[in-house]
C-alpha cells in the first residue's frame, strides 16, 4: 500500500517504512540506543532526501527515547540532576547544529558533511567498541575476572574547577566536562540526525564515571530533550520535518523496541557491546565506501525555490 | 530577466503571425484537475482533439503532425557536479537553472526532428533540446548550447525522475483528423498550474495551435500538512514533537509489565 508523504513529496510503501521502524526499533530496544544512525541512512536509501531524513528522524528518536526514559524513571534508574546539567549545554549544541545544517545546505555541502561525520564518528566509535568488548570476552574466557570500576580512580578531568555533586549517580565532578559532553551530543545529533545514545553512554561511563545503573536512563532523558527540540528547530527553520513519515516510523519503532529490549536482557553485556560495535562499524564503512567510490552519476539536482 | 522577457515577447509575436488560417484545432482534456491524495501513484490524462477546416469550406491538407507540449509550474533548481577532492567525491561546481518548468513533456506522433526543420523547432521551442532552459552564469541569465554538460545532465536527471520526457508515440491519429494524446503524470508530479500547448504541422509548417491548462493540487490531509509545515513551522514542529511524546507514552503504558 502506497502512501504519499507531504513534505518528502514522494509516495512510499507504508509497510516498508513500518518494517524499517520495527527493525530499527528492535535494535534500539536491544542495545538501549535511539537507532538514528541506522534509521537516517535507511531513509536516504529508500529515496528520501538526506535533509528531510535527518530532520524527521529526530522526532522518531524523541518518541522511542521517551518510552525508554519512562521505564527507567519507574525503576528510579535515572539521574535527573545530571540530565538537566547535560541539557543546559545540549540545547545550545542542538541550536548550533541546526544553524550549521542550514548554512551547509545553502552551500550544497550538507550531504558531504553528513557523509564525512558518519564515517569518522561511526568507524572510530565502532572500532573502539569492538576492541573493548573482544578484550572483555577474551578475559572472561581465560578465567580472569573483569576489571571492576575502582571508585577512587581519578583522571585529570576530576581536577577541573566548578565541582558538583550528583547524588543519584554518586559522583562528584567538574561542570566543565559535563557541559562539553552535552554540547557535543546536541550538536552531533542535529547535524547527523542521531540521538547520540551510542556516543553518550560510553562518554558518561569513561569520562564522568557514571555508574551503569543510571547511565542509560540519564542518556535517554538527554536524547529525548535534544531530539524533541531538534524537531521543533528543524521544523521552524528548514520546514523539513515530515509528520506523516515520522508517525509511521514512531509506531513501528516503539513496538519494535519492546521486543528488542526483551532480547537484549537475555544477552551478556560484552556480547551485546561487540554486536553493537560491529553494527556501528559496518554502517561507518558503508558511508566510507560511498564517499570514496566513484558515484554512478556525478551530477545531482537540488531544489532551490519555486518560481 | 528583462532580456528574457523581451525575447519571449518576440518569439510569441513571431508565432502568432505565422500560421495561415486554414485549419482549426478543437481539443478536450479528460480532466483539468489532478488531485494528489495519500494514495496517489501517478495518473494518465488523455487529450482528445480534431482538426477542423477554417473557414468550413477550406480544404484540409493531410497528412498532419501534432506536437503537444505540457509545462509544469516554474522552479529554480541547482545542478551540481561532483569531483574527487583528496580521495573523496565532493560537489565542486554548480549551475542554477532559473524558472524552468518542474514538469516538461513533449508528446508527438513521430520524432519532432522529422516534423519540421531545426530552425522552426528552435523558434517554436519544440523538443527538449530546443526548449529554453535559462541558467544563471555569473550575473547573466541565458540558455546555453544544447550540448552543455550541465544542461544535458539537468535534462537527463529530470527525465530519470519521469518529470521531463519526449515521446514520439504518445500522440496517435485515430483518423487523419482525429487524434488522441496520452499525458503521463508520475507519482512525484509537482503541484501547481500546468500549460498545454498543442501545435499542428503540415509539410513542416506550423498551421494551427491552441492551448489548454490543468491544475495539480494536493488535497485534504496532504495539503493541510504541507501548508502547516510551510506557514506555521514552529507550531508544526511543536505538534510533531508532542505527537512523538504521546506515542512514546502510549507505548510505555501498553507494554508496561511491572
């Protein structure tokens, strides 16, 4: 069954889009991420322009991260104070991202920017995740205990001023790295159409030493707010959010996420991280291939204005 | 822009004076309004017509050739060219096509190049090669030679999307004076006002012309959404974000197991 998308201006098969929502939702539920880094490329692949894809996916991620955040809220597994702190700079990052997005679109370099950011970010993060999880798997196989987080271990980040105490996460850190992380996630999310969960979780764990108990819930709150505001900002400045497309994706996404979460809970942590790392790395390589290999058509069209 | 307008006026005046009154075209379009709804997957319109003697006593001069040119609403588009820079493919060069039709179909009963000589075709802007596609080159706006790589690529890309086409079989003569033209409207057809120009040739000369029009409109929900997104961006964005929250909340209520 075909349905006409009013903003993307093309008909798509409703079951194809719903299926994509379900599949990405399943993966996002399994790994506790938003799944934007998969959804945006998929939409581009079915013929939706990169700009509309990035803008629309932000609303889809807002929906799935809200579902996730609610369930973590019920389990008291999120740190509101930390989330608010990250948000204060996250919003600024999102606004900067949306601004740059608009500028690059005018210069015909948006597709390149999206491509290059995907390649660099996904291949690096993917490779790091694979490396880390393979080491963890090997260590357990050799019968060595996994290295536990030492509560007293400090890095240079802990020497910075403006220290704040976050009670729920039991950490005492400077506000500077918290703000920096929030800004980076908001910025990257707006440019790339990703929630940044797969980036934020490792950042919070490695840089701020946030315990695993609160890290995913907190990351989801941040993702929710940055993506909801990215939706509003993209709609207000670029008029590119397709509500019909967003609705189909959301419905598929939230259903898929429920089943994914059940599968995810049955798997061992390092296995899960290895799988996610492979997935992230593969998507990065796919984008690299596209940038390096000579395109079928060197020419492309872009709509400037009517009249 | 002014130069373009003058040129256009000149071409129109020239054509108006051209055909000698001996034939008259009577045409009727199957539908003057194409409605793009949520289930729109494209449509084919049919233009029927007859060739009448004018005045009634004058003799008809078959065989006739017929060209139907359908032009969509005007749009400005940019054609970009990729080149390898530091190992990756980057858009390095671009050309703006100013106020060109978003849809352009040249339909005829045989190849337009065999209907009239190149000068006539160029003067009447018949065929994709002869239609004026002005480009912005520096501060100037002008059409280029038909072999210009940007022009060729522009036409090719538009043809691939089904928006530009040249068909030498779309017009069929049912009798020597009754014809039928099939106008394809692809799924991605742009909304707006369309002009239909019907031109009759015999012996390589233009002998009669007439025109018609049609509108492609989004209706119902599609129109509503598209208008809202354009005119009330901020509210539209908030509504979409709210919808996301509602669906997220619904899902957590429905699937809550604890």
